[in-house]
């Protein structure tokens, strides 16, 4: 089964049905924390709902319009990062993510989102990657900013989450911007560059 190592402790994996109990336990534990930002938590009432989500994930993958991954840290499920959609003809996609509250501030979401950006732009030749979040969700916006996304604007009263009509900030990253940023990162961290000075 697919897995992608993020660092010595963390990896991305496709969800499997046998993960349903573990995923539900973390969703349930984080329910109050996630509810303002993630409307889907209100539809997760037990492992059977998670199994339905896993099956939908494989249907999405089969249609080639995206996929969802689970973030595992030291072998334990701690969150998710995936493509809300991938639209090949227009070469654009959207990334969504969340993380267990206790595992914040470890860079896991940034690493996971970076891996999906690399897949979309470098492997699939997509031109535009979006992240959408409630403007009040400063942690989600901070991930977008760290990865070089630009704020396109705010769609006013665009979405209903947990019964509330909320605005939605649209962040975007273009392939050209990603490639420039990657070259600059490589230049900065390349130890050989120091020998040339």
C-alpha cells in the first residue's frame, strides 16, 4: 500500500478500512476543536462513517480527481491531508488538511501539504494549487503563507460550516512561483554553495 515518508517519525499513507476505529477516535477527540472549521466532523458518528469516507476516498482516486492521505506519527494516526479535488483539464487542484490538536507545531501539516504540492506540480504538471479556509482560521492560513501561497481574496458568506454561514479565504500557489521558491530553497540549503564563496 502507498506510503510516503515525511521524516523519521511521520509518513503519509492512504487510509485503509482497518484504520477506521483509530481515525474515528482521533476525530472524536478533536471534535470540539475542529467543529468551527471542518463541517464534516458533524457527519462522523462512528467507525462506520469513517469506512464510508474511506470508500469514497478510493472512488475519488479511481476517478483520478484527487485522493486523501492519513498522517501517521510514530505509527499512530494524527490527521489528514489530501486533495479536495484535482481537475486535470484546467490543471488546478485544492488541498485540505487537519491535525490532532496535540500534534500541532511540529510542522506535520506543512510537510504533508508540501508533498502534495510537489506531486501536483512536479509529477502531474498542475498549474494552480489552492487552499481555502475560514479567514479566522489563522493556523490554516499560516500553513498557506509558509508554503508561499498568495491570498487571492475572501469569498463573503460562501460556505455553511456547523450551521453557520462563513467567509472563505482563497489562497493560491502557481507552478512558476513554486519552482522559483524551490530553487531558492535549494540554493539556501545546498552546502556546496558555501564552497563557492
